[in-house]
C-alpha cells in the first residue's frame, strides 16, 4: 500500500512496536485484498440509507464491539440499526445468570438471528 510505514523490529524494541508492526501488516493486507468488497458493502449501506432504509448490524462475542460503536449518538452516522443480544453483551459475570458459559452457548444457537430479526 502506498504511504504505509513499515516498522523494523530489533530484539531490544519494546513490545508495543511488535504490536504496531503486526497491526500495520493487517491493515496493509486489508487495503491490498479487500478494497472491492469494502467498496461494495459501503455502497449497499449508502444506497439503503439514501432510500430511507436501515442497515441492520449484528455481532456475537467480540464481533459485537464494532456493532456497539454504531449506536446513535451525537456525531454518529444515521441509518444504522445496531442489534445486540444482551445475553451475549454483558460479560462482566463469569458465573451465574448471564455468565460466560451461557454467552458462549447462546452465540452458537442455530437460527438465533432469525428469532432476533423477527422482533424488528
């Protein structure tokens, strides 16, 4: 990718440089291999919103994090509808109600998306 920085590592460099190097590699790979897919997806979203529709967003586990970033607030993009399943979002408890085992189970339930979508 033009303009990207390559960070060279030495064995004495702090670990943050290793992280930055790997993050840069991931972003460079994304730019080199996924531009067409990203452009297509962004066009679908823009066309849907321009036509008065909503773009529904959903994620389970850690993939819910970018979905939560799309919740409407000042300065956000209108037209996105983040849908989060609370039992897969509230991860402060390890045991008990909404504990980790429950969250790990429910994110793998076949047909869950259809049930959630039926609420909209």
